[in-house]
C-alpha cells in the first residue's frame, strides 16, 4: 500500500537491522510513546463500555422501571440509537481527521461524549436518554473512533505497529469489563443511581483523553501532507531514534512518508470518495473492509446485546447471575483477545481469520443444538451447556478473540493507502454501524419469535464467512512493501517509493538482495486467494 508501515514486524525489510534491538520497556522514549498510544487505544473502550452497559442495564430492575420496561421495538431503538447517531457523523469524520488533524478530531469527539454522558446520567425520561445516546455519544464517538486507530498506526514504532493497531479494537473489552462489573456492583442500590452511576462512568475514557491529548504526538504522515515536514521529522526522531534526526531509520521513514504521499497524490490527484472504486486495487480493498465490517457484527455476536434474553430463554432468570456471567465473559474475552492481538505478527492474519471462522461454526452449531434441546425438553443440563459454548464461541473463536476483534481495525487500516485511509475507514465504520443497527432492531424481535431456530440463520451465514475469508483474505505477515503493494496495485508504484526511500537513507546497496528475496516470496500463492 502507498503509505503503510515503514517496517513490517519480524524484520522482513531490508532495514530491519536499523531497529533498536532492545525491548520497548528498556527504551525510555518508546515507553513514553507507548503510553500515548495507550491513551489513544482507550477510544475503543468507550464503545465497549456502552455495549456492555446496555446489556447490564437490561438486567437492572431499577432501569427497567425508570423506562417502563422497554420490550422488542423500543428496546431495539435504545440499543441501536447510538449507531444511528454515528451514521450522521460519518460524512464529516474523515474531513476533520484529514483537515484538522488526528488529535483535534479525537479531542472534539471526546468532548461531545463527556457532555453526552452528563445528559444521559441526568435523564428523566426515555426520550432524554435516547437523545443523549443518539446525538452526542454516537455523533462524538465517530470523530474519535475515526482518528484514533489512524494515529496509532502512524506514530507507533515500526516493529510494534502491527501489535499496537491490533490492540485497538481489543480494548473494546476493557470498557466492557468495567461496565459489566460496575452494573454488577450497583445492582444492590435501591434507587435510580443503580443505573446512573454506570452511565456517568462512561465518560471516564473521554475525560482522560481530553486531559492528555495535548501531549500526544500528531501523525508525522498528516504533518507531511500539510507541509509541516520539519515538525514531522522532529517527532520521528524524538520517539524512534532518541532525538537523532540523522538516524538511518528516521531518514528512511521520513523519505518513505514523503515519497508515499507524493505517489498517492500522483495516482489520484483528486482524492474523493470515488477513488475507492476507481481502480481494481482499491475495489479489492473495499470488498475486504466491507466484508470484515459486516462479519464483525453478523456472526452471532449481536446477540450479546440481548444476552439477558438468551439467559431467560435457557432458564437463567436471576439478575445477579446474569450480571455475574456477563462480567466473567468480558474478562475471559479480553484475555483471549489481548493474546491474539499480540500474536498477529507471529501467527499471521490469514490463519487467525480462518481458525476463527472454523471455530465459530463448530461452537455455534453446538450452542444451537443445546439451545434447541433445552427448549424442546426443558433439560437443565442443556441450558448450562449453552453457557459453556457461549464462552467458547465468544472467547476463542468469534470477533471477540482470535481474529475479528484484534484484526478488523488493524487489517483495514493496514491495506488502505494514506490518501484514502480516513475515507476507507469511515466506509468500514459506516457499514459496521448499519450492521449493528440491523442486529439491535431485528435480534430482539426475531429471537422472541423464532427462539432457537433463529440461531440457524447465523449458522448458514458463518459458513459463508469461512468461504469468503478463504478466497479473499490476503496474508500480510512479513511482507515488505513492494510485494504487498503488488497484490493490490502492481509493483511499479512500490518500486518508486522503495527506491527513493532506500537511496536517501543510504540503503541502495540492498536493492539487489531485496529484489532477489521478493522474487522468491509468497506472491504467487497470495494471488490465488485474491482472484476476482
């Protein structure tokens, strides 16, 4: 891709010898940089908090009484309204991130979400609650969630970039854990503060970001695109080479950024939305990111928002037990997802996606069988088995662990060139929100009407996901820029970028060796998987 990571993890590039061999925790500048990256990662925690909070609130008697026991259509609206608000902001998100900067977009979004949680916490009616979630939380989250993963990708140290970006969506579960255990802890409060306290705590990640975003470095790629090359070089030198602007790695990264941005502008002088479909390479990218957005929400995971309805259907009606299971499930998912995110550069993207799809089919099938047995016979053992398979499904296989949580964001950002990164990521989030809205409206109604038979719909869909991932997901592990770009756009553009950056950084003498290695690379086998 035109402006992706300068170095792929595991030392696949010609300049991997320029990387600092020490672990990040032994490099003071990288410790500071990773702290700032952590501040960016918690944007995802805000989203995770909301999803888990709404699931927990449905188990609180105090919340149900305050909002007149919402069911089916109204419950679907309460769950979906945040994503409807997000849709309204999508047309503006990329323009703010590209025009005003990544940091400003995060600050703007976080400020709106703080105001939203104040209104949501003070809600005296369902209309007020919906309004806060719709306009401010959903609207503000779009701006922050558009810019944060882009900034993580663009400031991270090269050898840790894949892991850092993969951890972005994984932090969804940090918010989920906090929300699940907060609602469990406030369950015993007899007043409306049982649900107002969890609502208020939703602002915590945004408050942290508003206080600290001023110290987070701006994207060097964005700065170069705005003509602020000196500032971009200072940031690269300070965090990647302990202040040495003449360090070969810094020089290479800086020249690669300039060459890549110039290349992107050259091949698409007028960068607009139609650029996403103007050439075959971008159409391949768009096909993949749209599919991942849909798969991340239509794999059965949408039923977690109505998990208490599933609990009731299998005979678990005690609110305390429901909240306890929800809290334990969030912790379990978080641990597995963190592990998968850290292993993405070691195991590879494609094996994780395929393993996830196969596992989902196996455990969803088992869950469906047990659910049907319980409803047909009333078997308590079958009902308890459903809980076991819920953990296995949501923990080890589905979007919450092996592939879709750690990889959907990092993979989508990874395959998009800089000039289209914000717009492409907006398309990803737009499709994801549409999928969520469908889930949140349809699932409560369909589950109530079809019971266990509704699970069969997702079982057939999971089989389709496996087929798609097998034929279209491209392995990006250990690929240098040239073969990676060749998969989407052909090798000519990458040769220009690579040649200029290598020559400026004093690495031209590696060109022949790189060419020979790339000739023997895995490109032929990868091209088979991307056949139109």
